[in-house]
């Protein structure tokens, strides 16, 4: 697998398959408060597993 090079001044290759943080969501913005992250070509909300119990 090959690293994807970026040239934005931060100086580090992107890690393929890693989630990237888009922004934090609060409880008024959807069914779950959490962190909006990239998930391949889409997005997902990362939440604590304990918050989903019950």
C-alpha cells in the first residue's frame, strides 16, 4: 500500500483508511452528539459505545 502525499505545509502523508475529523456535533444537530468523521467516500458520527446502550 502506498502513502498519499500531501503538500499543505503540515508535512506528513495521509494514512489510507483512517477517519478524519470534520467537526463536532451537539445534541441539537442530529440523533447523536459526537464527532463527524470521514468514512471512505461518506461520513459517520463517532460516539461512545455506552451512549448507544439500552
